[in-house]
């Protein structure tokens, strides 16, 4: 009975949010020129939500602290870009070194390119995972970070010039035709990830996070499950990277430096490690916050007196301090492993009422 | 590459390696005690560069150097007190995220305060002197770096092995609960460890940036990671190991750059890390049978 209630109310709210979002996005798309800025913030938030949630699968739900996100995003982004840049502009993009003849006309539809990007990232992850996943916590973090840097170095290397255009990067990547398109892609990915997290496989992930030995004793194959989590996460990270490439329209190897991983980690930590809604809300909160706080970077005067604090870089300082405050005082992030759920809220209220009644009866 | 060129590059490599070794010792000491990769260590090194720039601008150089060393040491102790000590009983992931947070904060703070434009590093009189030995031309700082590094390491080994504070450090790194039961002041020992680590980072920073001539907010992040790799290579927790690791990474990196593969010089460091973790996770001189990896 309770279970049914939960599904009904929360599902209703989610559907309502989606419907409202679609209406708002259609409205924004119709007035594209007026709301250009808002659209770009929304698209960026959606892409980051996908990537943050995929990082949360491995970090939050399986308890493996992986810092390789930027590398897998790079793989997905480059695959998507190479396969979607229109064939007629390719000579312009690869003007320095030419393009590999096999790739000259290799153009596939965008969804196919995105999925291929995810697959490339997943294949690499499965190879990297075999040695790396034997390592524990901080060694795993630094090893994945190392792989991410290696991927970046290989992409930028002169040997890859004819494929990745080396250090010149790729441009003229077809972007989103409308913000609705970006929304649909992100929504599908997020729903699939939520289904995975709530499936029996997802429960295996959580079992490993809580207690590896206990998980093994109930028959979970630790290594296989870790590998699966890592590969699944990287698959979605790769697609997220492809979406990022479409959002940015031009990429180079510097886009995917360690800073990008830290930005995503910031979202995951602020939203709550191991919270689905936390990652999504966190992505919007951080991305929109960074834009809204832009006025901190501009000179600001109260009553003609210029406040010296306000100059470029101030908002990033604020974000760093915010991160530190969350880490130190709200160790589990804003949502702390819980989900934003209207139904839980009602149940909690009900329980409180029952408790009070019980107390009253005793007295 | 002929013999002379090789010697020239090897000399540069040893010099860079000396700086790496000094930073790697900071990682090794902190990891030995807290089991924490101090992601902020590279940024402490970068901030030390800025301390030098600003103290040099107003003070004569011997005092500026002392001021830099003192300020950096205080910064290291302060970071430990604010960001790591409240999390002493938290899961390791939280502490690590806190360390990344500090690193993020220091980088952003440096960008905010000093802008992202590389700042010229002051020339300490005498250090930039060109010296010609046969066909090899080098600067005084390149020659003096490995010597300073080795002297510091000898001093540090004495401190760790022969003094009371060193004994406390070793005890805490072996088992901090038992150590505190034996009357060792845990917080004091940890602060002391951070102080030494930061002090060495400051020395390394003076030698490193004198050679590079500029400082920018991200100039600490990659050297920081490389030095961590150096520490892992030599065996985390081992000071001679960190020294050896620093020299190894420094020399290899310089030679890779010299043979025209500079895009791979950073990646090489991480390949070393991964190979090392797979073959011998305890590093060259690491202690065995500790469940770390």
C-alpha cells in the first residue's frame, strides 16, 4: 500500500516537472534569440547532470572513488565529434594535418555517434578497470586520474593528428538544434541510469559500498560487480562527454583536464554522494550559480564607494569555500544520500503524528 | 643525442628531480601519518612561489627567503587544522574530497588575488649565474639543487630516526591509536609533520621557480601529482624512497622532453605510477604487509 502511494505521488510530481520543463523549453526555443543565455545555462546544466549522475554511480553507489571522468568524457566527446562533423567542412577543420582517408566521409546520425562514444569509453574503462579496480580508495583515485591524463596526452599527441587533429582540437561540431533536443537526450540517459541504480544490479553496487566482505558472503562477485559499475558509469560519462562536445561545438584536449573532473566532483559532493536527485539538483545549482554569481566578478559599488572584493575570480572563491563548508559540516552533501521525495516527506509527517499520538496515549 | 647533450639533459633532470624529491617528501610524510594524499600539497608549493614574489618586493632577499619559509609552514599547519583535523574519524573519501577542496580553493584564491597571468619570479642574486664546465653550460641553481636536496634529506633522516619528535612521528604512523595511548600528542605530531612537509615544499618552490622564472595559479597542480607519483615509486612513507623517486621522475621526464616526445612527458609519470602499483604496490623501499593498496 505504502509502496503504491510512493510510486503514485513521486511519479506524478516527476511527470509534472517534466511536462512543465517541456513547456518552458518550447517557449524558450520559440524565443531563441531573446533567451539565448538562459538556454545555454539549461543545456550546460543538463549535460553536467548526466555526467554527475554517472560519476555518482561509481563513486556514490559503489563506493569506488574514481577521478577519471574527464578522460572518459574526452573519449566520448572526440568520438562524437569525429563522427558528426559534416563531411564538407572537414577539410577546414583538419586544415593543418589532413584527415585519415577512412574518416573522410564517416558521418553517422547524432544519436548513433553518442552511443558509439559511450561504447568507446566503456571499452577503455573495461580494459583500465581490470588492473585498476584491484586498488583501494586513494590509490584508485590517483590511478584513474593518471589514466585520464594519459588519454588526454594521447589525444593531443602528434601521432593522432589525422584522427583527433592533435593540439588544434575539433570545431564545427553540430550543436543541439533546440534545448528540447538536449533535454530529451539527458532525460533518456538519466531515466536509464535511475533504472540501473534501482535494479538488482544497483543493489549489488550498494552492497559493495556498504561492506565488501558482507557482499561477498551473500554471493556477489566483487570484482565483476565493480567492473560492471565502472564500465556502466564510463559508458554514460562517454555519452555525457559527447553531449558536452555538442554543447561547446569546439573541443580540444585542454577542455578535458583535471579541472573538469573536479568541477563534476563539486556537483556530486554538493548534491550528496549517493543521491540521484542530489546530482541533478546539484548540476543545476552549480552551473546556474556560477552564472548568476557572475556579478561578483564585476566591479560593484555601494553608494559610489567601490567594494574592492568584487573582481574576476571572486565567484570561484565563493564556490570553493562553499565546497569546503559542505565537506566539513555537511559531510554527506546537501541531500546526504537521501532523495528529494515528496512522498518521504508525507510519510515522515505521518510518522511524527503517530509518535505524538503514542506519547499522548502514554501520558 | 651525443654524450655531451645527454650529460646536459641529465644535469637538468637531476636538478628538477631534486625539487620533485623535496615535494615528494611532504607527500610521503603526510601519507605515512594520515593515510591521506594531500592533494593541496602542490598548491602549497605554488602559494610559496607567490609568497616569495611579494616578500622579495619589499624585503632584502635573505629575509624574504626566511619570510617565505615561515609563511608556507604556517599555511601548511593552518590547512591541516582547518580542513583535515575535523575529519579525523571520517571515512577516507571525505578527507580526500576535503583535500581536493583545499586544492581547488587555493587555486581559485590565487587566481582571484594574483590573476591568472604568470607573474615573474624574482631573481635571487647569484642563483642564476651561468657556469660553463667544458661544453656544458648550466646555471648555479641547477648545480646547487641536488646538493641542497641531499643535505636536507640527511638532516631529515637524522630528525626522524634519532630525535624524540621523530620517534613520535614514526609511532603515530605505525599505529596512531596506540601512539596516543602511550602519551604521544597526536595533534602536535601531525602539525609538526605538516610543518616539515610545507617547509620542504617552500625550499623546493624557491629552487624550482628560480629555474622556471614564472608562477601562475595552476603551476603547482601537475608538479604536485608528479611528486606524489615519485613518492609512490620510492615507497610511500620512506624518505630515501621519495628522494630516489623524485630524481627518477625528474631525469626521465627531462630525457623524454629532450628526445622530442614532450606531449608524453606528463603521461609517462602516470604510466610509471600504474606500472608500479601493479608490480610492486609498496614501492622500492616501502614497508611490506601494510594493507594500503
